[in-house]
């Protein structure tokens, strides 16, 4: 490979804010997938993760798509995503990272991924990293023509990637009001926020030179139990639950960030709510399936009666409001943040639909590409 930009290279990053900045900016959706740099040198194609992990062998459909671009030598920056009719599926995307060639071949058909490109770092012998982002964006749009990038003609409709290309151009707009509308319409149902990029921004590898905007989502959850902090009279984490459409109490996440004094106080405050396991809705185990993500620290996890009983059952009466970010199917990917107790809410009113997103409207959003 003899490109003007070659791996390893750290992608440019963004710092988090809660409000959209205004100015000489372009706004793009923030996608929920794998950050991925794509290097093409003729028939040689290399995909690299944010941490420089090789990805090409796991996503042959994306390799084929990038080989279809007009430039025989180019370096793209973008995001790998996997979309089902029910929504963006990050756990399924994780499951694509499997060493068996037979599984890779099967999943490329059953769970195809899409590469959404949002920057152009090099083309032919030209290194574009020191060019303004506005110019790089224009060059990217010119490169990804209609023969390669599927651009729906009209807004509306749900996502349907069957038969479509596996390479897309991310939408971008200079209109802050439109970016706010994207947040209102698509956040949680297709995108993870908005990224704001100055038009004069050079590509600064590994630096937080952009701005990402994510609104804090909240939910009122049932407190179903807690995990003690070893042998100490203190709480390690609170176990959160919501009622599904069958009135089953579903474990959806945890709150785990407390000071040492708060952990002791919570243990004393919650101990009177203890009940025997045989009277608890989870006496047969947590109603949660195995996750391709594995057991993330602080995330929702399975428990069955044959496992060590490492949690304390509580009467499912108290309601807690929590803040959270990503939802994977019906569980919080990361530990939630304690907001406040909700003594005004009945536990039975805390339903799973608070966290479930509507089916994604990917085609509608991508139709805004410019």
C-alpha cells in the first residue's frame, strides 16, 4: 500500500456538549456503530477501527462496496452500522467480529453492515488532511456518486436495506434549525446525536477538535434490588427494571456511581424493603437474554437461581428517575445516572416503552445528504 495517508492513524474525535453550537459549521448525524477508516489502494482494501484493529475480514460486503468507488486510491473516514427493521443493532454489529470464516460469510448475508462515510482524508496522491473540512466534504460528495451511494429520492418511510448498497454518504447541513429537527426526530431512532464541524477545520488526528451534541434521555424505573459492596454494609449498584407489555418485570440496567457515604446511606435506607427471593418477580431469574456484547462492567446482566446469589431482592415499590444514553434492544448499554427518587410515581406505571425507540428512518435521514 502506497497511499499518502496510511495506517496507523488515529481518527479525529469530538468533545461532548449538551447544546448545539452556532456559527460557520456543518452539522452531521452522530451514528451508533464502529468508527472506521477505509484505505483503498487499487484492489488492496484495509478497514481499521478507532484503535487500529483490522476489520476488513469481518465485513466483506463493505470491502466490496468501497472497492466500487470511482477513485482507485482513497482514504475515507466513517462509521460501520448495522440496521434491522426494529432499529440500529449494536450488539449484532459486535457479533460480526467472529474469527470463523464460515460465520463471516453467513452473517454478511443475514446481518449485512453499511459504511456511512463522512470525511475524505486522501485521494490519489493528494493528502487532504490540511485542507478545510468544507473542501474535503465537497470532494467526498463528488467522489461518492449515485452509482455507488444509494440516495432515496423522497423523505418518509422506514429503513429497508434489502438490496441496497453498503456504502452511504452521511447527510450534512449548515442549518442549525434543521440539525435540531434531526435531533428531535431521529435521536434514539437512528442517530446518537449531532456532530458539529467548523468549515475551516483541518483533520487533526486523535484530537477532540469537533463538537458532539447528545441530549440526556431519562426514564422512571422500578428499583428491583441492589448488589452489596462485598461484605460491607454498602450498596455497589441499584438494579433497574421496567414492566413490559406482558406485565413482566424486565431488568434493563443499573446505577453504579455513588460516593462512599452515599453507598452506606443507601444500604440503610433500602434494607427495610428487602423481601425473600421466593416472593420476588425475579425468583426464576432476570428476564434478560444473553448479549453479544458480553458482560459489560456495570451493565444489565443475567441471573438464574443456579448462579451465585449476589444481589438483594427488594419489594418492587420504589421508583427512581435515571439518565441514560444508548439502548441496545431493551437494555441500557452503559450504567445509568441517578437523577432523583420519584415518590409520586407508581411502580406499575413504569413501562418498557420509555426506552424503546421507534423503527429507524434511515432512508429518510440519508435523503437529506447534500
